[in-house]
C-alpha cells in the first residue's frame, strides 16, 4: 500500500464545540473548511498530518480514539492549556521510556497525549548503523 496522504477523522456529537476546542484551546491552525455554511467541516493542520472534525457522531467514541501530539515543551503547553480551560487528565511527567507526557481530553472525551521528546532520547537520533 502506498499512502499518499492521511488524516485523523472525528465525528463528534457536537461538531462546533469540538472544532472550537481544537481551534481555540489547542490553537491548531485551520487548513480548510468545507460543506454547508451553517455546519461546515473543518480540517486542521496537525504537524505533517491533518485532523478533520466534521459530521455528527453518536457519541461515546472517546475511549476508542486517541491523538498523539509532539510539542517542544510539555510544561509550557500545560500552563497554556490550563489557562485556556483544557481538561488535564494527567499532569506532565517523565515516563520510564524517556518521553515527557501529559494527557488531556477534548470535550467528547477523546484522549490527547501531549509529548515532549527530550534532547537525549533515541527518537532524536538516527539509530541505523
């Protein structure tokens, strides 16, 4: 399979509320909007990928979907997200595998892992021989 593009799709019970969270609380930039003016779908930039929030879902999908977002400074993001009213599920801490992680949730319960990769972590090095 040759994947040319990809995105994460969310179909929340209240798309406007979820779009506002990703735009206004997380601060993701909008790539494009589409569909009817009274209920547009929104595609956000998500690093080198995309996050699309559109349509209506039945709810309860929060446990089945998770996002992993790498940032430069988890502790700085923690302060910003607290001030913006984000629901912090777990404070930032260094994990046994060496990453610094914080867990938050969007308004529909989708878990978002906010990750910092420390300078000395193997993910920052080319470990090929």
